[in-house]
């Protein structure tokens, strides 16, 4: 029998001992250690190819422009369409995964985006390629949220920040590999071959993912019911009731809102730096386009390393008291602001300036894994994927979509270097939101830590 805590705050007495494959949120691995690490390795690998498939087209722009005489706006649309589809469909897909099966949902998603990537090989026009790219986005919709929920549930809470930092770092690494692989393959075999080379491995990984262990769907108790009703009778029955109940559950978790806002503010800085650093190095350091891309790739890779290492640091700082995680994130955001101000508004130039930019790139991803871990800490396991999708929605619409555009507007007004000095101020807003979240984090954590979940067959 799975003991659950009613979402309105009632507690069910915990058994003195739990059967194998069952644990509360305070226990150790949900499944065997080797099974959990296999699940992580597979989820990491799919995240890697998720972003390889998404970004491979960037290196193919010159080929597409020459062959089909496309405008830059059309080329940009081939990238933006994926983010739009992912943002729109993330929550519905994650909700279905929460109530049905996370592993089976991942298999369907990875198969869809891999086949869609392969289908790009056969596009004979811009419209066909655009439609295929939209299908890539449809397949990727919800994967980051569902994958993060699975990792958070299979592993002990003390490892979440580090593991989720590594998981999301796969996106940065995949972005770099996608650009590099696309350029090499296109140079030797043509641009169409690049889609096949990156699409086939993802399809194979999707099939292997069937061997990953899932956790059983956790029932949701309704927030209110008639006297005498059992927990089963109070569980929402219709899709509409379930959706409303999930929304009410997430809305009551104050920490989630402030953490989502803090994450979005910091991602404004991250996305602006990643998008405009090549242009900055080209204009102010005199690097060629290829050299600027290589230097920028180094900063992206440092960011991937930072998301992992800062996740470990934040986990350690939260051992004695959980709220220290958010205080540490606030401090790291302030340091990020100071480094970038020194880089873009200070007297440093040449290699010294690039060194500061690289340090800032390493610092600015401090929130990537830790924020996801904090959010998943306070979300009811029954809606964990959906809660992660809410975080993804904030990150995409208020963070990733804002940074490049805002930096471009400010660059038109004041110049690119001044714009790059102003945008990091959003790290200060992120720090403020994390400090607010720290006030409710431990209380929200206590509401869900007694919930018991068990592994699926």
C-alpha cells in the first residue's frame, strides 16, 4: 500500500518500515543503484541528442541560404519554431506523462524528434523543412521536464542539484556538438546528410530507453471532499477536474513561483551572452567569424561545467539547512553580476577581458541544475513533470526568449558593449527572487517529504 499525504496538509501515519522499492522523499535510491545510474545515463544521452538535433541546423545556414536563397528571418524561423512549440506544448505533455508513464512518454518523444530530424534529409523546400523542424519541436516538447522529474525521483534528494546540473549541462554540450558535427558532415557529404547522422543515434537510444525503470504514478487526493469520503473517492476523475486540481496544487506552492522567476531572470543573462558573444568578439576583438565561434563555444562549455560543479556546491551547502541552497544561489548571482560588470564596463581589454567573460560564463549557469532541484523538492511527486514544465515555461518565455532580443534592442541604442554591461543586472533581480523563495522553501518541503512513492515494475 502506498501511503500519501493529502495535498491540503493532512498527514497519513508513516509505517515503521517500507517494502523494497518503496521510499519516502527522505529515503535513498528508489530503485537499485545500478538501475538508477543506467536511467541517468540514458536520460543524459537523450538530452545530449535532443540539443544536437535542435542546433545542428545552425551550421547549415550558409548551405540553405545558397541553395534556396533564404533570408536571415527565414533561417532564424527554423530555430525559433522549436522553442515556440516546446513552450506551448510543454505543460500538457508533462501532465499526460505524470498521470500515465514517464518512461513510455520519453520513448514516444525521442522517437518522434529523431524521425522528424531524419525526415529533414528529404525536405525539398523551405516549407517542408519548416514543417519537419516543427515536428522536431513537437517531439522535444516536455522531454526536459519529464527527464528531470524521473531523475529527481529515482535518486536521493541530496544528489538532485548535481545530477540535474549535469542533465541540463547536456543541453549546452549538445548545442556545441550539433554545430560542430553539422559543419563537418555538411562539408564532406552535403547538408542533408547531417540530419541523418545526428538523427539515427537518437532513434536507437529511444528504443533502449524501454529498459529504464519508472516510478508508479502517485495518486492525487482532492483538496476537499464530503465527510466520509475515502482518498480514492476524492481523487479527481475527469480530465478537467485533474487539470484544475493540478493547477491548484502548484499554485499553493509559493516557493515554485519565486524560483521560476529567479531562474528566468538569470537565463536572460545566459541567453544574451551566448547569443551575442560571437558578434562582440568579432566587432571588438577583431576575431574572424570562425574564431569568434570557437571562443564562444569555449564559454558555452565552461557554462556546462559550471552548471554541474555549482550544483554540487549548492547540494553540499544545503545539507545542514535546506534554505542555504537558495541563499547560496542568490550570492552566486550577485558574483555573476560583479564579474560581467568588470568585463564589459571595466578597463580590461584583450585577453584579460575575455578571461573575465569566460569566468562569468562559468558563474552564470549556477542556477541551471540547482533551481530545477529546488523546484522538484517542493512539488508533489504526482505532478512532478508538470511542475517542471511550469519552470520550463518561465525559463523559455521570460528568460531565453527575452535575453537575445533585449540585448539587441539595447545594442541599437547604446552599442553592443554597453548592452552587454547592462543585461547582467537581471542577475540582481534573480538574487532577490531566490532570497524571497528561501523564506517558504523549508515549509513547502515539509509538505511533501512524507509522501511515499514506489518503483514501477
